């Protein structure tokens, strides 16, 4: 009896040790406002992202990854819950009642927490803050800069936007300090870097000058694109600093890394400079996975979505049995193993409910509510309040979305519209923007959302 009991405990301890040994850290790095096609390994003409490119060589690059929204909080909520906005209910950035994550939707951080993971997030801007409920499940949610003083100007001319955003070096310093203090393992770490978002906060002048060297800058537009690329490089450098620290601490072998962005940016395409629309330049995002269990140097071409991150990361951490009911994403690990027989969806969904950004154009407020559905080669942009603006593109023949083929392909458009209806995604009853608090307004103004 005694021996059997001993044996029982020996097996129990061995099992527990095996579990501990198998547990993996997960690090999700989200670069704000970063278009896939401005990243080196996605074919960009300039060398903007050496560290992300290197990570892609060591891991897997998803060539056709779609964000669920082109506005930060909504996109981040889909990454962190594995659900589409019409399920997680955080659908607007400002001025609506739909501005917080639904309490009943489980978050990735909550699942990791329930598995004894140490959880921490270091964010860099108000749109990724607890204002939107994105902190749920994180034991540490570092947004201390939001309580700082109003914007001020550094000696080198860069602006500290203080309460609305902080630069990658500040965020990364906080991350490194946390890692060096040995948070315990396993951990789930979310790092959000904001630099490419706007020109309110620029990299240090010397860095910027160096990155702009050799760039043909003939007008203000060239200048803005060059600055944008320099900001991506600056964020990329900080991705590298975090990776190097994981290496130095001996954590790389046991850490799954995911690098993506929350959405892209117009940069003048379709005559639009910002995000908040749903053309490919706004919703096609970089997505790279690297770490234990992930093959090196693969490029995956079928369409994938941000909602797929949660089940994928849980599976790579080997706790996929706890993927919550209601998660709408599909794990990408089957694609990693090259299983082409997988019954994967071929549809991608995105939405945006925005009035402020587009209110600069008088009489165009109605086009701030947009839905996008991509199915195989086809993409429908649907404007429920102004259906005459609807557009259909053939992404294979026309990746730049320049030729609206809706009139010639009514049946296809109807099929895609039917997909939106089937999902019960369209909210035509959306009220006009409600009162916005003066504090929210001040923060959004400092980020360029409100004039
Ligand atoms: Zn964003």
C-alpha cells in the first residue's frame, strides 16, 4: 500500500514536472498603424524592418492577414478575444455607447491567468487603454503615462504627447524592467507600440535624419511617407530590443512570439491619409509567428484573420483545451504543418463605425459606417447608410482596388452581402454620435482623430 502510494505521488510529481516543462511563454507585439506592404518581408522597396524580417525567416509569415477593424480598440479587442466586433461589442472608438468590450466575452489574458500564467500588458496609447476594457485579465496593465502631464516638447524638438501616447523606447524600457525582474513563468506578455500612428510623436531627431537619408523627398507627401517608414523602423528596432532581451535571459526557446499590427494607414492611397476606411492598405496587416513548435521560413498564403490569434496562441502554449466557447477564430497551427486538406474558411470580415474622422468632409458623415467582406478573390465594401457607395473589387486582378466591378457582378455582390446579413453584423440602427466627454475629446484630439 505504502509503495503504491509512493508510486502514485512519484507519477503525480513527474506529470506536474512534465506539464511545467511543456509550458510556454507567449509574447504578442502589436505595432500600431503598420501596413503590411511597408514591411520588408512583405516586399517593400525600403529596408524598414530588419528585425521583423529576421523573425519571419526564423518563423512563419502570413502573407494575407486581415484585421477586423481599422481602428485601434476594435482591432485589439478582436486580437485579444478571438471574436468579431459584432460579438465582442466594442465597435466604436468614440461617441457611441458601443465603446467598451462586452463583460461576458472572455479574454486571452483571462484564459492564461486561469492557467497560472503571469499576465502583463504594456501599451503605448489611449486607444489601447483600459478606457475600452482591454485590460481585462491582465495582472499588470501598464498605462501609467495616461495620468501624466499634458504634452511637452523635448530639448531635441520631439514632442512628449504625455497623456495620449508614449514612444517605443519608453514602453520597451518598462517591458525590459519587467522581464529583468523575473516575473515568473510561464507568462503572457502583450506589448503595444504606437510610433507609426501619427507625426505628433516622432523618433529622436538624429534617428529620424539617419533613416531619411537617401530618400527622395520632393513634396510634403513624400516627406510624410518617409517619416512613416522611419517610425516603422523605430518600432522594429524596439521589437529587436525585446527579442534580444528574451535571448539574453535564456527565454527564447520557451517563448512563442507573435508580431502583428492593429491596422494599416492610407498614406494617400484612395485619396485618404489616415485609417478608418477598409481598403487593403487599412486592413491588410503583417502577421508573424515564431517559437517552439513553429517551422522556420514558411510563408502562408490563404487568408487568415486577427480572430485566429487567440486559438492559435492557446494551442501553441498547449492549453488549447481551454479555448472559450464562442471564440470565432480558427487555430492556424494546421496551416503551419502544411495540412492543405484543412477545412478552413476563405472569408475575412472587417468593420468600422466612425464619424469624427470623416466629418472633415461636410455631408459625408454617412460613409463612416463601413463593412468589408473578402471571399476568395472578391471583396465587397458595403456602406449601409449610403448603398450607392458600395464597391466590389477583384483582389487578384486589381489588388490596388481601383476598379469597382459591382455593376457587372451584381450576383457576386449579393452573395457577399448575404454573408454580412447571415452574420447579423450590420447595425443600421446605429445612433448618431452621443455626447463625448471633454477628457476623451482632449485625448482623441491629441491623436489627430478630432480636429
Ligand atoms: Zn491603431
